[in-house]
C-alpha cells in the first residue's frame, strides 16, 4: 500500500481531484480531510494557508501514474509527497492491486 498525499486550496478542488483519480483508477481510495493549517517555506518566506489534506491510497504499480496525474491536474506547483509502504494486511494489499490494476 502506498499513500500519496497532497493539499488543495479548498474542498471543491480536493473532491474534483479525488473523483478524477478514482475514475482514472490510479487510486483505490481517497481521503479528504478539511481544516488543515499549513505553514511552509515558499519563495524565501514562511507562508501560511488553510488547506484541505488529500490522501490517495494506491498500489506500487500505480504510484507513478497517480503522481503524474496529480502533477498534471493539481493547481499547485509542487503538489505531491509519497510514502512507501511500511506495513499492511494482505487483504488491503490485494484490494489496492485489484482497484488500481
């Protein structure tokens, strides 16, 4: 199981991105978490924004396609961070492979 995370400027853009990723079958599940406050370095200063966290669950074989999809469809310049699988159940891994294969 691979988690790919990004943030979106609002719930509408998060849902649009999530639904499109599911339609393309590059993600098996997408969690949308509103109410995120982000502080980050950007262009020489510390910026702060209210954002929506988006967590995509995908398989190792679909990760590159998901990352490319998000990069093409996302409104931000640097939208993607990926996490490698540390541990999951065999059932969850089979589900991800089925849904992203």
